[in-house]
């Protein structure tokens, strides 16, 4: 039973210009609620009661959120400006002593994303989707048995494209340890390492399955185009999925 989530949230969000000048991009509001609060409430609804957020830029916003929501613990990286998402995750290691869900802070997603991962019996599962054509996608190559082979934003780096990374992953203790070792190997030479690279490195010696959920309503918000798409196209589908889950939950207690 997974009861812990880790959210990497240290970055600048510089491509959103003035929108993130005074706050992290996780605090962008979609449909009247910030991305990070939507995600946190969804996690709590699914029984996640330990939420560790790796912070950096404008960390006080996350600290204020933690003061209001007791499930949250924040861990700040003092070197967020010169490091990447894997360093942020490595920096959280004292708080992550059990399996967890790894999420990015700038995601908008329907509850089905969490339900699929939590119901899956494999210890390490990368949630993926079919093609979104959203721009700035992370493409995934898998084996014929859906094992993780490679991930890249550059199509030419992959032998084939089987799915797109959603940004929510189930991580075992053993896989996290391997990811941290990868960060430690590259600490001096590649401090801006992404967690995706570390996952692929671990997958060379440990099976990590890619779960492709076609038709999943989700998006990340990295730039103005993503923000418009989130409000106009993805939010209505996310809210429809949320209401459907509420109806299902109500029916099960009837």
C-alpha cells in the first residue's frame, strides 16, 4: 500500500515569463485552483497522507501550503538554480524511505491517472499516454513487453516511439536507491541531470514497466501555449473524470 508521494518543484518555470516571476509554476491557477493544490487534494483522496515536496525557487509558497495542509513536508534545495530534477529528488532522500509516487509540480491530470498506478501490482511503473501533440513531449521507447528502454524529447534519439511520459511514476525503494546512486556518480559533471535519465539508467538492470493509458486527460504547463491548452482543452475533461469518479464512489456506498 503506497501512502507517500514525492513532488519535484524546485524549478524556475522561466518559459512562463511574468506569470512565474513571483511564484513557482505549480501555483498557476487552472479553473480557479492552483495546479499543486489540485494534485495534493487528488493524492489525499487516494489515501496518500505523506506528501514530500522538493522546493527551490520561491520555496516560501510551498512552505505556506505545508503550514495549511498537515500531510505536506517541504525539503528545499539551496542549489536549485544550478541543478536538475534528479538532484531535487536526491535531496529528498531522508524523507523517502518507502515506495512512493513521483510527480511533477506542473501537471493537470484526471483522477484515473492515480487510480491506474495505485492498482498496478508491479513495484515500478511509469505512467504514459498515447500521443498528445502538445509540444515539448517526452517520448518513450519500450520493449515489446512494455519495459522501459529510453526516454527523450528528441525523437531521433529513440529507435521507436511507443508512448509519452505523463510525469507520474510509481517508484520502489530499490529503484529510488539506484536513481540516487546515478545522481551521485554524475554529481560533479552533470548536476542538471533529469530524473528521467536516472530512471532509464536503473531500467538497464532492473525491470521498470511502462503503463500506457490511452485517452488519459492530462497535460503539463511549461509555457503560454500549454497554459491555454490546459484551460481550454484539458480542464473540461479532467473535471468530467473527477465528477465521474465522485458518482462511482457515491454509488458504491448506496
